[in-house]
């Protein structure tokens, strides 16, 4: 009987694994390759091939009829064949799949058409003041503190790759009056009207760990950008700004902190190690003063740990975790959390609901990629110390407002004569940012995240 060294077996497994992704049958040709080397539609529109992602993107003019295009050039690996092949007429109003075979191996390439576009993707003045971009109206609004010299502001601008910009970025500009910026790329041209305005004292204030909005991670920046675009008299400030007295709190009624950390945060030690600015004594004194004067908080994701430092009892969730944004999980169907017994709460009003599941709030759709970053309470006699919701209330002083039979995923510290209110949302379904391409998912339910947040502000401002 023959024997084989382990390394030889592992090597064979590695070779088999290499070809498993495109093996067709039990007999395979290891010399065959199945790649699209180049593709041209309608003789002039050459595609950009990405072999790793197995995609081909073909650029076409802004105005172009995609219904009937011809594959005029399709260069493949030696010996390979494709379906549809060269000369085929294809409808490119939506992506198509070209199946490439070579002997007993195959690969599928997703081929799509991308119309020329010329866009400003980000606009920042003096590396600090972030512009809110309306891609429909082609406007950009930048809020600056009262007293800022608007005659010498320097714009930093990110545009569509390869586009030209007039006037150029990086040069001081006078924004006493609105200024037009024009972006041009191939057949596309877009002019944005940029308006700089002085901002008054905030009514809703987002506090973050970063010195400026542009330094926030993608999840947090998505949330703040939405707030500044949709909530009147809102502003961003850092915890350091608050400690140094650079924030005027005279009119502020709600402080929002949405705290994301790749990989998750669990427990008091982890929270303090990753958010030292938030638990600084100077900051906490100001937050307590705000709270005891009737101010309220919306705390989401890992910010739900903050109430402990505001004097509320046992506020650290006993069940927390989270993934990384770069390799976020792709959901196969809409995600939701239960609001059984709490459907009349202000937070859950006027949402997009599934009529067959009115006690559940859905927040994302199939194809969405999510970190499932969660900070919640496990309820049950099996573990965790919270046998039931009565015990949860006794230990925390909070009222649950969302969660299934074995979890509390949103809770509230009610307003009293001694302090304002606190809403905490720790469900992994409450998610602002996805790395998924917009073509990979719909936004039917995702708008509920913004609506819940708007509801919370209106509720807490009362």
C-alpha cells in the first residue's frame, strides 16, 4: 500500500481548490483559461475589465440608448468561447452576464454600462467645514461659525475620477455671495451652486470623538451628514470642543452621539479605552449639567454605555458585538427588530412597515451589507443577570421600548423633574452606512433609520 506525506495531500487539496470555482465536470483542463481580455460595444465603447471581481464596466455618453448594443469586440483567453459572443445584440439597460468556457472550466463576468457623470463628491472649506451636497438640485451648503471670514476660504474638493473643475480647488475663494463650481468629464458637465452661511446656536448637537466631521469613520459621518442636511439648527462638535467651552449650549435641547467601532465594544473597560474623551471629568460635568437642566440625549450603537456616567444605574449592556465595515455581512432578506407592546411609542410612527408584521420595524433590504454592531441586553434565566423585564427595570431604571422575548434592543430613561430624557438604540439593525454598491440593494426599508432618528429628535425636544 502506498503512503503519502501530509504536505503532498495538502498540496493536492490546494490545487483542486484553485480550480473549484470554475470546474465544470469531473474532467477538467488545467491549462485552459477563461477570461475576458477586452470588450468593446458598438465599435467605440471599450470596457474596463476587473478579473478579480469578474466585472466589465463600459463607459457611454450621458445621453445614450442602451437598449440594443452590439458586442463588436470580445477578446478571450486562447481556446475560450463565450455566450453571448462577439457580434451578439444585447440589451444593456441592466447588467448582463457573459459566460466564458474553456475546456472544462468556466467563469461568468457581469457586464454593465455606466453613463458619463461629472459630480462633486465631497466639498470641505478650510479642511474643517463640510459642505452638504444636494445631487438633485446641484447645490452645496456650508455652515460656518458666526464671525468667520468668508472672503478667503480654501475649498478641498473631491470629484468624479478624471474630471476637471472650474474654479480649481485649493485656491482661496470669496464666498460672500454664492459661487458656481463646474465639473466636466467626457460628455458630462454639472454646475454646483455653493452657498456659505453662518450657523446659529444648535438645538440638536451631534457630539463625536473626532476633532472635525471629516475625521469621523464612514458610519458616523453618514449619520452626521444626514442630520446636517435634514434637521434645522443642528451642528457637529467634538467632546474636546465641549470641554474647552467652544460650543454654545444656550439653545441646545438634544445631544446625539452615534458611536461606531469596528469589531464591536463590550463592557466598561473597552468603552473607556476607546472613548476616553467622552468620560473626561470636564466633559462629564458639562453633560451632567445639561442633563440635569432638562436636556435630553439620543445615544445609538456603543454610545448607549454613556448613561452610566450620567448617574443612571447599571447601564452597560450585557450582550455586545460587531463586525468590520470592510467585510460586512450581506443580508439575504430584510432585517428587523420587534416593537411588540410598544407600537404606539413616538419613535415607531410613520415608518415604512410590512403590513403583515406591524409589530416589527425593518431597517434594511436584501443585498445590504451590515456590521451588525450591537449593544443590547439579554433577557432570560439562562445567563446575563436579567431574568425578565421587571429585573431589567429594577437594575437599570430604564423602560424597554423594543426587543424580542430574549432581548432589549432599545430603551428609555424617562424625563423627570430632575433631568431630561435619554433614548438608547443598541440594535444592530440601526445602521447608517454600507459598503455595498447601491445597485446591489434597494432602500425600501433603510429610510426607516433616518425616520426613527427624526422621530427621536422631535420627541426629545418637547
